[in-house]
C-alpha cells in the first residue's frame, strides 16, 4: 500500500469507499453530455472516407475529377497530397499510410477522403471517385499467412513506432511482425516423463469492440497549429504521433477529449486522427469525420488467435509444465498487435507454480482489418485455453476444479514472470470466494455445467501520470487529470480520491475532459490504470493542497499542526473551526486566490515492459450454463466474478464494471464473431454481427469485491473492469466442457456445440 | 416539402427533403443532439425519440412521416416531471456508464411505463430488447426499471 505523507491526522473522510452517484449522471441522462459527433465548430465541413472494396490490390489509377466538380465538395485527399511528409504511422510499427499509397491491404482501408458542406454531398462525392484496382493474391487467414510461399502483406524494413514499448523490435520474419518468447527448454524432459499430459489446438474469434459511439474526429489546421476534438483514450500519445506525422512541435497540437461513448480499447492509440487532420489541412477548413459502424469495425478489432497448448501433471494433480504456441492475427497493420501478443504470452502459462514453462507467441499480418486493443486483451485470448487444460487434468486424475487450483495456484510473492513484478493477490482466497458465490456445490442436472477460471492480466501499462488539484476561493475543487471518461466512472473516482484527501464532499470536486494544452500529461486510459496511476497522482496533488490548508490553519491557531484536523470542509482545532474559504481568504485577502497542488507518478526502474506490470489484474469468474443437447444452445444461467481491487473507491461502480465486462465476455464466448471469407468481412453490420441484448442477461449474477489493500494505487487500490472479461470466457468454456461438450473453438454457437455433441456421440459408437 | 409537427410541445414547421431522416434533421438542423446515432439499421435504439408517445428509431424514420405528429426528444422530456423520477432511478442504480445509450433508454422506459407494459422482469427484458447498451451489461438497467415499474428483478 502506498502511503502518502500528509501533515496532520488523517481522519477517514468517508469519501473513498462510498457508492456516490456518478458525477456525470445528470449531464448524460439529460442528453447534455457532449460527444465528438455533437461538436460543431464555425466553418466546419463533413468528411467521408473512400475505402477499399478489395483485400489486396495494386492501385492502378484513381480519377477524382467528377467528384471534385460536384457542388459542395471542398477538398479531396489522396496519397498525392502527402508527398511533403512521411505519411506512415502506427504507435508500435510505423506501417500504416494515412491513405493508401500504391496498394491496399484490407477491405475498408482508406483510399481517399472527401470534405464537403454536408455528409450527403461528401458521401455522393466518395461514390463518384473511380479507382482501378489490380487484384493480388490474398493472405486471408493465419494459415495462408504462415504458408512457406505466402505473399508478404508488407515488405521493406520494419520501422518502430513511437510507443511500441517492447524493447528492440525484431525484423519481420515473413508475415510475422513480432514474436514474444518466455520460459525455458526445461519443459521438454518433463513432458517426456509426465504421468498426465493434455494437449490441443484452440481457435479464438476476431470480434468487434462495438463502443456504441463510433470513432470520430473534428480537426482544424490553421496558423496556430493543429486542433482536434477526438474520441481518444490516449490523447497524449495521439498528440505525439500527430506532431511527428505532420512535423510540428508538440505544443502546436492540441487535443480536446469530450465524453467518449465507450472505448473498451477501440479508441486507444491513434485511429482516425491522421486522415482527418490531413483532410482538414487540404481543405483549409475544419472537418469532422464520424465513422459508420461498418467503418469502425474495420478501423480496429480484436485479434482472432490460434493456440496450441500442452500441460503436464502428476497423477495426483500436481501441475508440472506448460508449453504454448500462439498465433495472433493482427490484420493488415500492426496496430497494438505486438503488445497484445506479449500480454497474451504472459497470460498463457496461467498463475500456477510450474516447474517449467515455455511460451512462443507470434503476431502475424494478414489482409484483414487491423487488430488492436479490446478489454483484457491477451488474457481473454489465452485464459480459457489454459483453464480448459487444467480442468482436463482434474477430470483425468479425478479431482475437483477448485481443489486442483487450490493445490497449484501461485501464492502472493511468487514469481509470475521472470524479472517482473511478483504476484500481488490472494488467488486461492479469490477462487474459494467465486466458487461460493456461484454455489459450486449445489445439486444440478445432467445438462448443467459449472466452470470457473483464474488468470492474471499484466495491467497498468507504462506508469506515468500527473495531476493538478486546485482549490478555488469558494472551497470547491477542480481536478485536472488526463485520463479519459469513457463510461468507467473515472471522473467520479478522481473526485472521490481528491475529496478523501481534502476531507470534503466529493460532490464539490469537478473533473473535466482533457485539453492537452492545459491538462497535465497522462500516458493513457486503458490497461485498468486510471484509478491506480492517475488516481495516485490526484491523491498526491490533493495532499499538497491539504498541506497548504494546514499551513494556513497553523497561522490561525498557534498550536502544533498535529492538533489541527481537517474535517467536512473545515480546519478544526480545540472547539474552533475555519472553513476552507476562510483559510483561503486568510492567505490571499478578500479578493480571492487559489491553492494548487501538482504531482506525478513515474517509473521506479527503467519502466520497461519486462520490469512490470504495475500490478497483476486478477481475472476470476465462475459460470453455470445449461446446454440444450438437441439444439446446441448454451444458456448462461448464473455468473460470479471477483473484483480484487485492493480498495474499492466506489463499490457500486466496481460492481457495474464487472457486470459490463461479464456481458461482453458472454457475447465473445457465445456468439460474437467477425466472419471473414477471402479477406472479405461478411457480417459488417449489427444485424448480422449480434451483440448481447438485455434478453441475454443471465438470471443471476454476483460480483464479489475483495479488498485486501494490496494495490499500488491510492488507499491500496488497484484497477479493475477488465479481469472479469477474461475470467468469464474461461468460466463459460470450462462450464460447457463440464456439461460434457468438448470445447476447442469459440464462439460456442448452437451449430458448433451441436456438432461437437454429434461428433462425440459418433466417437462413442 | 413542408412538415408541420409538434416538437417537444411546440408547433414547428420544417422544410425537409423526402429522403431526410428524422435523426439527421433533429441533430444537424435543430441542434437536438441528445439522441445518438450508432448502428443506422434499427438495432441499437440509441436514436430513439417518441412519436405520438411511442418509441421510434429516428435513424430509419423519415422526417416527412412526422407530419401532424407529436415528436418528443430528450431535450423536451427532461423538462417534464416524469423525467426526474426515471433519471433518479437510473442514477441511483448507476444504470448508465458512457451515456451513449442513455437518453434512448430513458425515453423508451417512459413510453413503456405509460403504456403499462412493464409489469414484471420478463416484460422489462422484452420491452427493452431493442435498446443496446454495451457498457452496463444491463443488470443495472434491469434493476432501475424494475424499481420504476414496481416489479421484482432477479439478482
Ligand atoms: S442508430 Fe438508430 S437504431 Fe441504431
Ligand atoms: S452506457 Fe455506454 S452504451 Fe450504455
């Protein structure tokens, strides 16, 4: 637990740990909350993007003449407009042109863009652009990408992006753009002699994050620089990438982040900003581009992945060794693929006390939509696989799933990854709690399966955050912090943290969206890091204001500071009190003034990926499913999740995070899948790509909040909201397996489940 | 063509093209941005407004069809007493996160409550199945609406 030194007795102000009403509730309920698509600035045009209809082709010619003369069309952006800059971007690998240059690599790749007076005109002009393509052989699948004579999705040298954060990037090997290996060769002899070995190959689907608000950007390029209003989870990283791309100083790029209509990773790093800036630059007027759903689906998606894994154990259920090879399909551009690959590699062994393990994870280019971040990436891809194998061992040796985990799980302080942060959570306790919450031992019928899954997710990303806390003359507080409110409740949590330190009601603390010109630097909003890292910066900054208040109070009462207490918005000593406004007036006189605190959080070591993570996010869930053997329909009846958060800043919002993650996990496990054929996405709309509705809500669900005070964040907190996603996929997969249906491939659609049941029955005949 | 309608209680006259969608007219021309665009294909319900008291997806509803009708958006509804009760239930249960689906859910809930269609958990699930929410996982929404309907919700 991090202890912040503060003067004076720290009385629990009751602000942290209270389920206060969300600070943004009223704005959102009243329809007053602004999102990028609601923003109109003077002179603004509307942009539309011409996207490739083919997965891999040479651009033979492009004719924009007819489009350019349409009334209302102001500018058309093509690759020819980018000759003055190096037009490639990508935070991990700089492999992606602002618009296609010479060739296209996936269906949906931006080829040109039009700015016009309204969307209808822009759309009509986009349709009037004539492009001739010469089709090239398509690398549509992992198999095709990994074939010995596969065409290369990219040739030329690998150019590292600004924020790959993974040490030196290796040269590309065929279509493999990144490789992450951990573990040792000592696994081989163990597998040769082990009493129990289970092995299999597993397929995980590509899915769409579907933040209900699609990607959107308003861009303005003028004498003062580049100004953006954008759906950004990571505004400071986008600022750096835009500055580098358009070759201007950081201070000349200004990004405003209004409310986000969901993110879930889909709005991490740079997305639609470069093309919007380039179009606005060409038009000489502000431009707004807002994606349609079919466009956002191919702007970024979750990696489909294949895993081969084997697990060795003794006949009394002791886990000995694990080996995995994983192939992540990152699509036509790397996006966050390398990090997803590393995080997946870290999740592959699972948090057990292995004698040896070895993981080889590869990130592979194909001619499909680029793949990046989505809630609990890596862990969601791997945990279900590892946990299916643990259960298979348990079944083989006749052990209960809870028992085998109790025997083998890592204990606090155990090494998780060599050289990295040791285990900082009580997993055995958590597993027992989740089994209890589900009703593990309740009687059940033959078509019911129960499963639980446990794993860890490397969380926190790079530990850099900063914050400014300002107390105004009237005692109200403004928190400036660069993390993004995208629904998770970040503004509410920050208000509570500052209020706790300042011993005042959180209702009097305001926290606004980022404006990179004034908001202090924050690395990103993702990897469950905001409460932990940005929250820590807010706590420290608030502590400075607290010190100021006590310093002033010490002038009022000639007593030691230790005898002065801050409570309910006032300093108190003996029987007397002075409100904060009174203290501020005492320092500044009557005309007003302001107390300001400023603080940052930075890495203790080098901040490298290998030293991390900031904390291990616990991914634990349990599920009870019903399998209809006649139709293959799987129904999730009951779920339980563990929110192992160290300290819940706002318990209600913690539970709500787990509930949201649970539902997304149910979609991912049971029916969501982007279906590709020859590089063409067949279900690029929400009629054919189904996401969960309220009818899919399980009859019962529970979230157990665990508060062991073992997080590195404020008040012993650590992040949450992602773990349940990986946990629930694993829980559903193991539950279906428990009902007697072999699981090798997600999603568990009725057809897939029905086939598994048929095949199994044939095998038994 | 000219369309006469009652918008948020006020008689309103609009010049629209036959193909103009109600959502675009509301958002782009009238600045009523409380309703959101997401799926465009009548699946998500984020664009819901009330026409003659009933919820419609304004992304697939022609502005011209609103002729002679009562259209209520969140900007109008939030000024009525019925809003406060619904908003309070949603806030108490934290039945909103990003807020992108929220105004649509508030309007839909109001319409269904008025029609007496929300009597138990099954009817709430059925009634709200046309409103997607990607953030909350629906548990909180179910609880909030059950509270308003005086129904029992499972946990
Ligand atoms: S945008 Fe109208 S229903 Fe989705
Ligand atoms: S609150 Fe985000 S979609 Fe419902």
